[in-house]
C-alpha cells in the first residue's frame, strides 16, 4: 500500500503484490502464483486467481473507505450479497454493477453514494468540488496515458481530487503498474478520452 501525496486515501491494487501488477496484466506472470494472495482476504489461491482481475471496483471501494476498510475479498463477498457482482451458470463474472453497489455501500458501510449513468469529465470535477469521490469507468489503458486511448470503459478508477491548477484530475488506478500510474493525474481532456461517461460517487468516509 502507498499513500496518495495529494489526499488522505490509500492507494491499493486489485492484485495482492503491487510489484507484480505489470507482469500479471501482460500475461507474463500467473496470478495464481502471486505470493501475497492471502493478504487479499481470499479463502484460497484459486478463489483469488479467479476473481482478482474483476475486482477493480471493490478495490476502489476499499480505497474510498479509508485505512480501516475491510479486506478486498470481504468487500467482494459483501458486494456479491447485494448483487453488485453476479456469476453466470457457466462461471462468467459480471460487475461491479452500480445500483446494487450503491445500496451495498449505503447499507453495509453507512456511506452516502449515488449512481451517475450520464456523466462528463467536467461533471466529475463538479462532484469533486462538492466534496464527493468518484468511481469512474475508464479504459484500462489509462495506465499508458502517453499512448492513444483505444476505447472507453471496462475498468474502474477512484478519482480523488483536482490538480492544484484545477485543470486535471487526481485518481487511484487499481491496475496501475507502477507508483506513477497507481496514484496518477491527467488533464481533464485527456482523462475524458478514456472515460465512458458513467460511474458512481461517494461521500468521503474519512
């Protein structure tokens, strides 16, 4: 875990070993061999390996809930009970699903939350100005910000604040491959190129 230099929220990765995120997401390292898997709270390494690639949303919740948050897999289990993750009969995993996730955060953690099905990057800034945190749907390639955005959505990051000059966004990326992409910032316009225009906001838990 590393602490954000611009806010009080911890930066976590959805994979138990931050140093292995790059090799895991590139397919060079088998996530079932992650030596720190127990730190995720998973009951077995098989459960960890099956789920960790799907838990960007739960990781964002864990960061938003602060230093006293439950483990990643405790959050996974709670979100499952509310339907924020679903599993098809063939085993395919879906989520995080915003509406039940909001219900879970409100009822289980006592934190006000709201779904935003239509949201602009500028709108994220307005929510931040109102004191909210934003879990935003972006393309996972946001960890390679100097390359053209190949699409929008499919991955979640926690947006924690504006940059000092107000023109950029600070965010924590659960699949960032190094410190700079885990606790990152981008100009609003550049962030928008990866952003799918939807997400959820939370009142600060700290």
